[in-house]
C-alpha cells in the first residue's frame, strides 16, 4: 500500500490532539471555537440544510435487461 508521509503526519497530529482532550468531542469543539474566536476572522454561518423525506430513488422503477 502507498504511504503518504503528509497524511501520516496529519493523522498523528489529529490523534495527539484528540487524545489531549481524552477524545471528548465537546472539549475539542470548545477548544476549536476558542481558537477560531482568538483568530479574529469573520466566520460565515450558513443555514442548516434540511433533507426531505422523499426517497433518493425514483418512484417508478425501470426494467433493465441484463443483456442491454
């Protein structure tokens, strides 16, 4: 398998960062939020995209011949 040193470094950093917060997602989120606020850049807040209850598949199925 191909080894990518950059990805390995990112995974190592991500693992160290998560373990420093005992893998607590709330603590990680709060830390990232503090860093974002301290950085001072404006953040774009987009509205939440709601998924419809409609199926992703068409209601009428097309018959496809396996030989086509």
